[in-house]
């Protein structure tokens, strides 16, 4: 347990996020986790409130008038999609189309994914790690954060449009490690391992789309 | 368009979570100066500050699950969104620009808020200076210099976990010294 409470989720990383001490990839990973976890959303909201007290104490610049016009025109140019029908469609699927066993399975998978995300958050935010970008990634960016002793790896992909497989490339072979499935435009895969892997690849089907060279 | 005049914090937060256009517009009207000032304090440049505010809000607007009621006050959520966007831009700029280029930039003429009290201005720095060194140093590097926890740990030669807890404790003390958190 951390002093902030539940260490299985984002824990003290909430303060790092709020104060701006995480890099873009770490922030995006927390955004992704918080979108599905109210407990961590509350923790993060409390940290954001503390940073806002600091920001208010130092606020002295007046926003230019044209900025309001710019913000308003962005909102009006791209209206919110109608959401009212979503619960109705969901209800129809639940009642009429899909058996409850499917939802139980989905629920278990979602819990397993959230637990893995929480584990990844804890490691990235609190343990020494290295970070390497995947090269040649077109239409997005990907990075692997990993422990110097090779006991865990977090692969994070931004701008992901479809699921990508992650493979360990070694001795002329390819060992498949798992799949990073996008939610929104980000995908994450947490890999607890017991050995050092020095070359990872992202694959779209059989095609290698990006590679990362890891140093220890 | 909903007439939102006189809307309280709670209805605004509900509207914001429901992705209502009136709530986004109202949130900007209420917190626009705070958001802009927050971005300006990080970037030191009016154009960049305006872009950071606009782009952060546009990203929140495009994302349908960025804010939920569990997150708390819309003001705090947006302030940190904008600040993190500004810090990200500053990191990208500092990779591109040499220090000399930034120092050579012309100082800008700027409107300041009417409540611009020099004593008020210094409250943050004064409160910061009263923190113990071990908390002040990492918090200062994070808050004023926009450094990541990894960079701070490296610079101060302190383990990441220790940096994280010192920032968390320092931030609580600082917020309490400045009048506590408001929801």
C-alpha cells in the first residue's frame, strides 16, 4: 500500500500526472486506465485540485478575446455525436441478442485487463525503467518501457487503428508475446517476463511494422 | 443552445460529462483566463499559450470519455489538461530550440488580470520556499521546470519511488498552505 491508498491502481502517480512530471506516453497510459476506473479518477481529481490551487495563486494573464471565439468555433464545428441512442442499442443487445455468459466472460476479460493496466502503471510510475521508441512506425508512435533486469515490459502504442501483435525476435526466430488491442487511439500491453529481450517487433498480421532495440 | 447563465458547478460538471456543447462553452467562459494564464506561465509566449489552450480543449472535446463526474471539478480537470499540454509543448520546443534563441526573443506586451497583486503573485513561491529542501527540490523541478520524474530522479540522484512520494507530500503541503483544495 502507498500512503495514498490503493497501490494496485495509479497511486502516487496521480500527483506526478497532475504536476506534469510524466512523459506523454505515461500520461496517455493513465488517461486510458482512468477512463475505466472511477476509484483512480477520484484520486486523480483530488491531485488535480491541489495543482489547480497552485495555478490559481500564479494566474495573472488575461486570455485574448479571440481565443474564446476559436474555442467556441471548434466546439460548434464538430458537434457532439448523439449519445442518447447508445443505451437503447445496448439494452436491445442485452435483452434480445446476446447470452449472459458472453457478458460474464467480457466482464472477466475487462477486469483482467484493468488489473494488468494497474500493474503496469505501478511499475512505470514507481520503478526504475528504460524507455525506447519503436522505429519506422508509420501513422503513430510506439514505445516500450522496461525494467533494467528484464522482469517486465510495457508496450504503449499511440495512434493505433488496429490490434498489433508483439514478438520477441531472437536467433532468427520470432516468439509471439501477445496482442496490443486499441481502445480509443491507444493500445497497451503489459508483459511480466523472467528474461531479458533485446529486440521486440510489432506485427500487423505477419508483417513487421516497427522494431525496438533494447539495451541493458 | 441552452441558456447556461447562473449554472452552478454541479450542473456544469453534469453537462460537461454528458458532452453538452453549452457546458464546454460555459467552462471556457468561466475558466478561460485561468487556463490561458496557466499555459502562459509554462510557455512564456502568447501564441503558444493560446494554441495550448485551444488544442487541449479540442482534444477533450473529441474524446468522449476524457472526463467523468468521478474526476471532480471541471476547473481542476481542465487546468491540468492545459498545463500538461503546455509542458509537452515546452519539452518539444526545448528539444528544437537552443537556449540562446529563447533568450533573444522579444518580451511580449500582455494584458494582466485586474487582481494582479504582487503579494498574491509571490504567495506560491513563498509557500514553496517554506517546504523542506527534500520536497521543494523535486517539486520545483516538476512544477516550474516541467521535468519528468525520471529526469528529476537522475538529476537529484534519488530513487524514482522516493521522488514520487516527495512530490506527493510537497504538493499536499503546498496546496494546504495556499488555502487548501477546493472542489
